[in-house]
C-alpha cells in the first residue's frame, strides 16, 4: 500500500503519455498522493486538465510562471515528494538529466531534487538502442536513478522492438518495491517516549523540566518513515505531531508508564522522555493558598523508572530497549553503568554540559553504548541522530523474527 506516500509524476512528451493517466489512477487507488509536472511536449499528448482532474491537484508546467513560483517553487515540488516518477521518460529528457540541464520545469526539478527517482523510459527502439541513450542510462543508473522497462513490443510508429513504456501496473509494482526496500522496519512495532513529564502539586501547579521533545519526536518520525507502526507517548511539548505516528498524550510519569504498558508488545522501545525523577507525594485537591507568609513544604516521592520497567525480563519485553543518558562528564563510563543498572540494551549518551546547547537545541553529540560495542557519533542534527539510530535498529532487528 502507498498510504501517506507523495509521488511527483513527471510526464514527458511521448505517445505513452496517455498511460500516465491510468498510472495516476492506480497510484491513487493505493493511497498515494500524486502531483504532476507536465513538459511542453507532454502537453501535446495529454492535457493539463485531465491530469489535474485525476490528481485532484494543480498541474505544474511552466518554469517561469509567476503564480506557480509564488505558490510552489520548483525546489519545493521535489522536497514535498517521497519519490519522483518519470513516465514516460523520453530519450530527450533522459539526455537532459544526464547532462544536468535545467531548461524547463521538469529538468530543473530533477536537478534540484534530493529524492529518489524512478524512470519509465519510452521511445522508438532505435532511439533506445542508440549508444547515446545507452550511455545516458548507464550514467543515470550510476547516479542512483531507478528504471522500470522499457519492454519489447509494437511501437506506435509501426516498428517492433524494445522501447515501449512498461505498463502502469508494472510501474506501480516498481513503486511498491521501492517503498518496501526503503521501509526496513515494515511489520515492526515501536514505541517512543518523548518530552518532559508534569507532576502536579495542585490543580494549577506542577514540577517539570526543560525537555523540548525534539529528539524523541524526531526518532518517532524516523521510525515511521522506516515503516514501523509507531506509537509516540509524549509529555506536553510544542513539537508538531510527526506524520504517520499514533500519538498518546500524557502528563505524569505514572501516566507515561501506563501508556507504555498498554502499547506492548512492541519490537523496539526508545525512551527519550525526560521523566521527572520525583513527584509531589500528595497532589493537593484544591489550589494551595498563601498562608500568612509560610512557604509550603512539598514532600517528594520517587517516580517509577519506565526504562528499567520496560527492560525487565519477561515475554512482553521488547527485543530492543533503548534509553538516553544526559551526562555532563565521564559520559561513556556513566552510560555503561546506567545501561547495566537499567537493564536496557543500548544507551545513547549525550553531552549536555553547559555550552553544548543540546537541551532544546537542534544538534546532539551522541555515544551509542551497547553491551557488545560502543560508537562515538559526530555532532549532528537531532534528525540525523534519529535517522542513524533507526538504521542501527533495523540492522539489529533484521536478524530477529
Ligand atoms: O536515570 P536517568 O534519568 O538518567 O535515565 C535516563 C533514561 O531513563 C532516559 O532514557 C529516560 O527516558 C529514562 N527514564 C525513564 N523513567 C524515569 C527516569 C528515566 O524511563 N523515571
């Protein structure tokens, strides 16, 4: 299925362009959102109106159209897609891609793209077999462009040979294969805790901390992108909900623990929340009043340790339990001790000493401490930390049922 996937379809000029209309229907039937770019030559074969009706979106064609550029620049067109599909990919467009030209909207989008590209070539068989086209294909394949087809058959020009565009269902199959390969955690379940907890003193006051939830939310987003069914159990934060993630909003540590237990079984649990270590022993039923200048004494009791709880042996223990350690000195030694104490599999230790800006910042410096090995990661954005962690998780779970 392609639910939540965004495909940018580039339709170049060839008789096979009429099949791109059916391709849009088949991609959308499977849940994908499709946005189309139509080249000038492509618009000789299909109209912007039919593509627009089938995509239920605007069709983009002009590089220098002021309205297109103000609403949706050519850079954003590719940024907002998960995959770019070119169908039909003509000999001319492949040649322009190979050369890195940017002389119309389609080629400019392709040059500016940071997304995977899947091309379905379609052309006369002599054009296909020409050494110039074959050299372009080799170059594009070496740069990571994927190809589906062409197939052998009768051509619109009356000749026979390789060069017919793959059928829409074969292009859809190639799109599905692409997403299956980029979803190493498909079929896995994951839970992530994120953000601070709020521990009530009375109905209006609470004890909390400065956690932004940025790292935990980024991990949940990366797990979902890798295909895991992901539940994010979060304390109050200002972070937007990551796409494709089931949200469970809680306030206190005890609520977070209960939500985690409800979410089991999972294959992997990542505890990135800054759980309050203590909570007021008793929550006052009414707002506490100033009492003739006497400040109240608040007694605290310890909160449950969620990471340690999830790590306890038992048949509901996740195959992989990962915790964080915020340290200001002797980072790796403290992380090793914490891993042993909590019973989890991995600790991601980060340096939160003054001046690192880790708390609430965009970047993190992480050491991965596992029983079997340790890795020092370079300083990188929290999104990059999340991507790298998810890659490690996929590698580790690849060997398990
Ligand atoms: O013991 P410390 O708070 O340093 O441990 C940090 C790790 O333990 C983090 O992964 C945090 O999410 C987790 N933790 C927890 N429940 C607590 C305290 C910490 O899950 N009560």
